[in-house]
């Protein structure tokens, strides 16, 4: 019985990791910019930048790597 549960748990892990990977890939390769779709025909660069910052936060860890102490000299 324990061996059966271990096999089912390992299968569950593969399914969860697989579904997560597929969902991420589908979202990453989806066409379009959600913020441009949200703004529609009223695209103001200032509003676009503000919404982009509010939805994504910082530009990313690559742009802020000086906080990590890995800044190249």
C-alpha cells in the first residue's frame, strides 16, 4: 500500500510540474501586449508606462543586479 502511494505521489509531482511548465510556456508565447489591449485606442505613453510599472513592478532582476553585489566592473 505504501509503495502504491509513493508511485502515485511521484506521478502527481510530474503532472504538477508538467502542467505548470505548459501553462508558463503558453502564457509566455501568447501574442499581444495585455496592457495595450487594456488601453485600447486610448494609448497614452505616460499611462502605458504607469500601467506597465504597476503590473510588472521593477524592470527585472537583470536591471537591478547592483543590489545583488554582482555588478560587473
